[in-house]
């Protein structure tokens, strides 16, 4: 049986959908974690792109965030396309959830652990980022599994 190819357009659409979900999840997370972002004790940690001055990030930060999230979504979809037949679940949504969980376990969790070692930020904020990463990976997995059947 020949493998079905996924169109570039579909991969791009998944990238945009992933970015939208990612930005929504991270916006909620930012609202919850706002006291950390506004705490002067951590002002030197934030990039000048995110916080060139006190107050909310400028529009350019959101543009970069969206572009980076689209690129991440495209990579997320491309990797899924390569390994989807190796995921031992037949139900599409369950396959997507398992894929998202696997991505989180090999990327999100190690990144979180490294961040705790390397960056002087409060553990609750880093833990919140880990939860956000987990949610985005699971929802992204469902999106990509639905689009790349």
C-alpha cells in the first residue's frame, strides 16, 4: 500500500493552528504568572525583545512569538508525518495525544529541568511553563493527528 503524502498547505495550516493554540495557552499562563513578570527582582532575566521597558511586551514580541510558534508547529507536523505509523494507537485523537505526550517527554520536560538549573527564576513559574508546554503538546498532537491522517 502506498503512503499518502501530506500537502505543504496542510502542514502550513497545522503550523498556524498550532501557533494559535500555543499563543492562547501561553497568554492564559502569562496572566496567571503576571506577578513574576512584573517583579523587579527578575527584570534582568527578560529579553529586551520581550520587555524593552516596564509594562507589556511590544507588538514586535508578539509577531516574533507567532512566527516562532508557526515554525514550531510546522516541525511538530513534519515529525508526526514521519513517525505516525510507529505510534501504536489506532484512534486518531489518542494517537495525537500520545504523540504530544512523547514530544513533551523528550523536549518540554528536559527543557524545563535545564531551565531550573540554569536560570534564576522561581520554581512555580518554571513549573507553570512546564504545564503550558504539556498542554500545548497535547493539543498540538490532537490538531496534527486530525490534519495528517
